[in-house]
């Protein structure tokens, strides 16, 4: 099935550093979502973006919906150990249509 | 406000057997979507149920079937299990008419031996 291109695949950072990750698609989406998944758990919604160009924050997390509708970015500021996990982007064409996921970015934080 | 719940949490089956997984949506939600997540991959859409009918289906064989009940809960059935069906099965719920953001349950880990 279709998957989004998510990068980087993995990253190791020092506690307190900022993190950036992105997601690109060959086709347009009208909603972009960012989820975090811990081992053995389901994905937890972090940020939802509904409009091209939108910039939305949730605490230390900031995400942007690309103007072309084909990409999205997630930034985490001042990382802490509990930020460890796998971050997934997901695109959605319209309401209640299937989510298309990337392969995830695995984040490790070194204290 | 209860979130999405799934049962069982883990399951071990052998090839050729059949399995049923269950999902209760978040309070106020009426749509249930099922996803399969293989190790190291993102979730892949299986199908979606709304008003007790399958509304959309991903690229999965007919061995995968489902049901939605009047209380909006849902079941995923897989027949003639293959080794490749081993995965984390995720249920997501949403509500028609309000942005329809999907919230996921904790998943059922299925191992086929």
C-alpha cells in the first residue's frame, strides 16, 4: 500500500536539543496528522493540521502543513527523555477517509 | 471519558486457524477503522465501518472481514491465518461530521505460528 516518505528514519539527540522531522508525499492531502507510538502501544495523536500553511503548537511540539499540501514538518524543542518513541506522520484526503502513514522516525534521547 | 479499547491484548494462533479481535470506540464516536501494523512499518488501512456497514476497504484479501454492532463496537475476523498475518492490529475511532480525526486504541498483538 501507499506510504509517505518520512525522514530521518532514526535520530539520536542529547537531552535539551531541538528536533526536526518531516514527511513528504507524491500526492496531495487535505489533513496532516502527527502521532507518537511507544513500544507495544497504539499511536497517540499529537497534532492535527487541517489547512495548508497552518502552523500549530502543542506544548514543546510545533507542526506545519506545507503550502503544496504534499508535506508536513514536526519540531520538538528542548527534548526530554520521555520524548523517546516513534513519530508517525499521516495524511488524509478527506474526512473519514483512510489514513496513509509514513514508516516513522525513531527518536532516542540521551540524558 | 473512555478512550478506544481493544481486546485481547495478545493472541497466539497457528496457521489455518481463525481469529476475532474486538474494539470499542471512544465515547461519542460512530466510525471504526482497522489497521494492520507489521514490525518496523507504519499502520496499513484494512477497512472502515460506519452505520454497521463496511464503507471503505484497503488492499487486503477477503480472509479479512468485519462487523459493526448497533452500539458502534466492532470486530475484525481473519480466516485461514498465515504466518504473514502476525502483526499489531489497531482500531481507530472517529465521529462523522466533526473533522473526523481518528484516535487509536492500544492494539492487539497477533502472533501466528
